C-alpha cells in the first residue's frame, strides 16, 4: 500500500495531468470560437467583394453591348446606303 504522502503525490500528478489536458482543451475551444467569430465577421466583406466583382463584370458587359449595338447600327446604315445606290443604278 501507498503511504499518505505517496498517495497525495500520485493524486497531485493525476490532477496536474488532467488540469493540463483541460487547459489545452479550453485553448482549442477558444481558438475554434475565435476562428468562427473571424469567419462570421468576414462574411459581409466577402459578400461585398463578390457583389462588387459582379457589378464590374455587368458594367463591362453593358459597355460591350452598347458598342456592339452602335456597330450594328453603323453596319445597317452602310447597308441601307449601299442598297440605295445599288437600287438607284438599276
């Protein structure tokens, strides 16, 4: 059997081991909570960045569309003039 001092020393060692494990566990939980909090706070910024990118892309497509329409109108105007000249020469 263990004497009283030896018994207390063993119990103290067990408590210290459990305390370290518990402290480590608490640190891990704290780190996970902090990461979750940072991710939650970052979501609106990420959302805004995505929306801004989509807005820039839509503006680019609108400019491209307007340029294509202007080019089409120009081609139609030339075609009408050529048709008029071709029709008047006959």
